[in-house]
C-alpha cells in the first residue's frame, strides 16, 4: 500500500478507536448507577389501574396454555384486568387452547402484513373501540410466564408517574443449553447495568418486546405505527421524540424462553440487528437533532443506543488487530500496522477487565449461585464474539423484512418457579 493510503487508514482507525472507547466508557459510567438506589418522590398513589393484557401468538399451541394460566392467576383484583390472545395467522390449535384456559381470543388472518407489530396494531384498534376501556395495555409473548406480583408491581410504578413501564425480563430456561445460558447472562446484566441504571438516572429505559405496559390514552394520542422487525425499539424511539420516557420495574418479572441452539439464536439476533439498523437509519438523526437543539439528554442517550451494532463491530475489529499485533509485533501481517491510542496490551487489558466485570454483575443480580454458571460464562464469551458477524449481517440486510418464527417447546408452568 502507498504511504498516503496507510496514513488515511491509520487516521480512520484512530477515530474509530476513539469513538468506540468513548461510547464504551459512557456505558460503563452510566452502568454504575444501576447499583445506586433511586429515591422515589413522595408516596405513590393508591389508585388501582385497569389492564388489558395482550399476548401475541403465532402457532404457539405448545406454550400458550402455561402463559395464559400465569396471567389468569395474577395476584390482582380480577375485575381490573382481562387476558387477550391475538391468534395471528395460526394454523394450529392456539386459539382453542387459549380459550380453554380463560383468555379472550381474537383471531387475525392477514398474510400481507405479517409480524408482531402489525398484529398489535390491529388489536389496539379493537381495544379502542370496545365498550369496556382499560387504563393500561400490557404486551407479552406466548412463550413467557409472568410472576404473580407482576401487576401489583407495575401498578405501583405507574402510580409513581410513568406512562410506560418495562418489567424485568428473566430467563425461563437458563440451563437448557450453552446458548440459553449465554442469553440469560446477557439479560441479567442488561437489567442491572442498562435498564435499572437509566431508570435511576431519570433517562429512558428500552422496551424489551415483552413484559411492558403503556397508558391507553398515550397510545391513542401517539399511535402505534411500530411494525418493523424490532417494533419495541421503534416505539421506544418514538416515545423519546415525544418526550415520554420508559420506566423500569424490577418487581414485575417475566420469564422468557431463550432459543436452544446457535442456529436459532443466530436467526433471532440477526433479525434484531436488521431491525436495529433499520430503526437507527430512521431515528438517529432525529434524536440527535432534538438532543442538541432542545437540550434533551434522554434523546442523546437513545441515539447512542442505536449505534450499538457499529460499536460492536468496531470493538471486534480493534481487538482482532490488537491480538494480531501482539502476535506479530513487527507489523508484518500482510497489511498495514494499526496505530493505537493505547498499546495492544493496554487495549486487551481493557477488554479483559470488561469480561471480568460481567461475572460480578451476573452473580449479584442472579443472587443464587449455580455451578453451571461458571461454564456458562465461558460460553458467554463465545456468544459475545458471534455478535460481530451478526451485526454485520444485520446492517447489510436491514431492508429485508422477512419474519423468522422461533419454535418454542419448553413446557414449564409458573408453579415450577414458585417451587424453586
């Protein structure tokens, strides 16, 4: 390569390193506030809100019964909530099973508008036109299980002044396979150092696709319109642009089923990255503009979240070159020698410290130690590395909107968790 090209490449890599390091340090700093309790202002209202609990289901006859059972059994005034199942383009007995277990079932058949976002939008219109009206609407997936105290905890947080609240997404099957263990580690850590930290700081948490509630009047006012592959992220950004933040409630627990195999996980996470890239392309500029023109730090924080795939790729790229240049200190690796803000040894130490920090977060968040967690953490590192090619694929395919349905097979009831 010519000296000019090498100089340009080194400038680009230095900029990439600086941005990746800055964002990573920002996340680390914000994450510290996940350990600092937030004092709520005053005493919450004693108002008992009413809820329409929606379960989006597509061919989920295997798991829908246990999910509906867990909702019907919620420890909350039975007159204050109803359970609805959206049987979306189902070809099995999902609708019949849901009815038998006490849900109000609404069947939808539309092969042109496929996916959870469209199904929810269709159901919202039905709810708005019903004679019985609800204060809040809750969203769940068919493979979930819901803790008995979910609505009590949500009602308390709502009465603290939030219009939208995300619950604590736990794992339904953490030790079924190495990939479910890795997923679980990821969700446990995110709940503490991402969600709770932002709640404590007064920023907006991110909707997780399931286990959240939103005020009906707010939804009527803003409209849903979130129909991409990551409808939860799309609606979170829409809320931020309208000065609405998402709260977080640790006591409102949802158990989510994680994919069993790497292939299933890869497909699911690629879909997430496709949706992430799509939402970023449409909302990043708007959020940054509002952040700087109106001084909305909440929008700035949300915008940074949207560049996560780029940060993942940048960190992977930098770390790979750090490893190569430690192995080939003379730089003779077939292409240019990267200049570092820090030496490769310092950079790798920085990466290792992050990896050592996570087990502490996970152990304290999980509270109950299981010896399988040690081996799970080793596979968690492999899981993290797979995010790099997945992020690249997701960005390349961001305009592809095909929906890949994950088959759920884990037969667990909420009573199984009560016995633990």
